[in-house]
């Protein structure tokens, strides 16, 4: 069902609309910014995984009660 909605003809129309709205010069800048945002997201994700792995759950005290 999604393949019918997001077919190749719709992608071509979307690309044309983006080029008309943003202009040819702005597309590389937009792609560069998206790539930088993706790399920052991946770096933050790796840092949070490293922090989660460095905590040792055995060091915590059990709740009193």
C-alpha cells in the first residue's frame, strides 16, 4: 500500500518541488547540514551507550525494607 503512495513518480515530483523552492545552490548546503546532524546524533548515541555500559548495576545498594 505504501509502495503505491510513495512511488517513483511522487519522488520525482517531490525532488522538482524541493529544487524549485530552495534553489539549486541551497540543496548541497541542506544535505551537508543533514549529514552533520546525523553524525552528531550518532556520536551522542554512542556516548550514551558508553555511559550506560560504564555504570555497574552491582554497585547499587538494594532498597531497605
